[in-house]
C-alpha cells in the first residue's frame, strides 16, 4: 500500500512541475515576442531609439532564460530564434529599417511559437 501512495504522490509532484513549466514558458516568451513586435513597429516609424531599446531588451530576456528553456524546449526552434536575433542585431547595427523590422517580426513569431508549444492548451494535450 505504501508503494501506491508513493506512486500517486510522485505523479502529483510531476503534474505540478509540468504545469509550472507550461505556465513559465508561456509567461517568459510572451513579453519577448511583444517587445520584438514593438521594435519592428518603432523601426518602421523611424523611431530607432525605441526600436533599439525594445530589441535589446528582448535579446536580454531571451538570453537570461536560455538554460531554463534548453531543459524543456526543442533545440531546433530555439537555435533558429537565436539565428534570427543575430540577423536582427546586424540589421540594427547597420540601421537597415526593412531588414530589421522583418527580422523582428520573424523572431517574434518564432518566440511566440516556442511559448505556445509548451502552453497548457487542449491541442497540446493530444
């Protein structure tokens, strides 16, 4: 009987950890995607000061959670996001408005997809 209670307790702990990771992944990636969208909009409006601010903040938060994300997420999409952020950085440095805005928009979609892949949604349960 002790094994049954231990097994049930272990399953409850694992469920709690899984729900926590799902919540964290969504909470981490939504603000990054929002900052990248704002950076793209600011660049298109010619407001490079805000575009740089939002893009750098998005990169900083992305890098801050790199190890946590690597524990739970597929590495291929995260590497693609890192490559897009690198392209965004080069476009930002060269002040290429169209390329910068496009890179920000692509990176925002990719970051949102990484967060959505781990979110607690009914289609993720199937």
